[in-house]
């Protein structure tokens, strides 16, 4: 079964709150026949769209191929959080790669946030960047760690955007008694993710990139001039960028061995009206410290957008049942709230939760596996991929130098191995460890 078609209608956005409030975007015509390009990009999410924009601005002839609609995958379905740093914290990165490399990774991630904000402003995108992401801790030990880490970032990285919250402070913010404390990162923020993807697509097209939707890629033939074969045509290019992330499928087994698709789910309640202030007293997004993270924010019309729960097979479970349970654990007062939208999507993780930047073949580059931290990092990956195509390899090599181990069991057996591991961690969440 192909994940591109397992849960969704061909060529259509899922019936999400984001799709219902999407900015207008005319369809880009499918590819028909043969085309030539300097760079062919496979995948129309943040990575591919950002790469298309930055390459077109450099004067390259770019063709981007998307099986459905731009922003169809995780880029148009996620929680919209534009987080700070990499997916691993700086302590882990220093142990993994050393202080110098950890500092460079921090700087890349900080530039990634600035890039998102700058792209929105520079291209007058139909989306607003809202500042503030809160981190809510379930246990006192996590609160102590969070506050100590904030001090460390201020001392060693010059980052002073974290506002510590004690139990009273987090309860005043969130309106739930279940958390022990946390912090607000005012240097982070949140956006309407699909409208951001649409804005990237519009900017890339205006810059001269050619975008094709409803164009399924069947195979890639590496070589001196790689060939990308689609259902109704092909592209012969000087270089190819793989930007399919969780939907890459079997197009490249080297990437697939290191990047695992998983599913995540979001609910949108009815508009809450005055009750919204009791759910979030400030217009920030929130993520908590469970291994299977709960994350939420209010929409601009005061719906609660609450994400949680994961699955690791092809088809989605009962979405409302899966996500409503953790939502009511945090907000039992919403038991009577109507659920207007429920949707799922496929993202991609790696073994160590760091993105996988690689050159799987000559003249083929790939970036994927953002592990839930992709709004900023995937946008930045597109810029870094464009640099690498232009021969400026420094930042690509920094990202590629972080080891991304293969999943146990290889491509064929990685899913059952992952399910065993995730079941264990989910049990720890339920038991409160």
C-alpha cells in the first residue's frame, strides 16, 4: 500500500480545519511529456517548496513534482509550531557532536526561525506568525530541568527568550491543573501551516520555478543526468532533490532505511467563544513533555486545535477517539465541546530524531526526518539544499555529519520494531513515568 493514497483522496487536501480556512490557490497543471531542468524536486512540502524558491532566486531552472497538492502532506496538517533549536537539545548535541558543531547546529536552527518569519513578510504570504510556544511539564523533575536548561541557553548560547513558569504560572496560562510548571519560549511561534505552504508555493512560482501537482513519481534513475519518471511524463535533470519526507515511499531505499513514516492526529473543536480564555489565557502554542507529545493552540476563530496520539501502520485509527482522550485528560471541561474537524497526517522520524541530510546517489540530494520539528527546519533545509546545488556545501555537510542510524530490521521490518518501542514509551506515559 502507498501512504500517498492510504487515507486520502487523490489530488485533494484532507478535510481539516486548515483546508477549510486555506488561502485560494489555483491548481498547478500536471506534468505531461518530457521536460528538462537544472534541478528536479520531488515533493511539494516545506522542504521542496523552499528549495524551489531559493533555487529559482539563484537563476536555476527548477521543476517541482507533487503527487497531490502543494502542502498536501505533513506541511499542511501539522500543529504549526515554529520551535527553537534542533529536535535534540543542546546538551545532547554537545555529547553527540562536540561543542563547536552543537553551536553551529543551534545557529542554523535560529536562522530557520528567522527564515520563516522573513519569508512570510517578504512575500506577503497569507499567514500570520504568532509569537510564543509554551512547554508544559508533567513532573517536578522536568520543571527543574527546563528551568536549568533555560539558564544554560542564556549563559552559553546568549538565548534569553525563555520565561520560566511555576505551577501557578502554567495553570494560569493553560487553565488545567495537570502540569507542574514549564516555560514560554517567546523566540518561537506558530502559524497556519497550510497557508504557509501555499505562500511558499506562490513565492516559488513567482520566482520562476515550475510546479506540477497531481504528478506521481514512480521511479528515479540516478546518473550523470538523473531521470525522474512520473505517471504521464519524465524530467531529465542535472540534479534531483528528494523532498518527500514521510511520503517518499520506495523511491530510495537508502533514505527509507533511516527515515520512518509515522502518523499523528489533530482535532478542532467548535469555536469556544468566551471559554477560549479559560483554555489559553495568552495566544501561544503549547507542547507537553509526554513521549507521545500533546500539543495545542487556539485558532484565530478560537477553536482548540489539539494534537496527540500516534500510529505506525498505513491506515488511520478512529481519529476522534484517539485524540479526544488526551485532550480531555488536559481539559475535562471540554467534554461537551463539539468536534468539527479531525484529521491525520504522516510525518517522518529518525532513530536519533535529527534530520537526515544525505547524498544517496551522485547528483541526488535528500533532506527529511524532522521528527515533529519541521516547520522551521524543513524551510531551512530547502535553503541549505539550494546552497549545496550551487556548490556551497558547508551547511549541508554540517547537517549531514550528524549520524542518522538505520532503523533496526531494515526497510522491511522497521515498522514492527518501531511499534514495539513506541508501545513501551506509550505505556510509560500512561503510567506516569
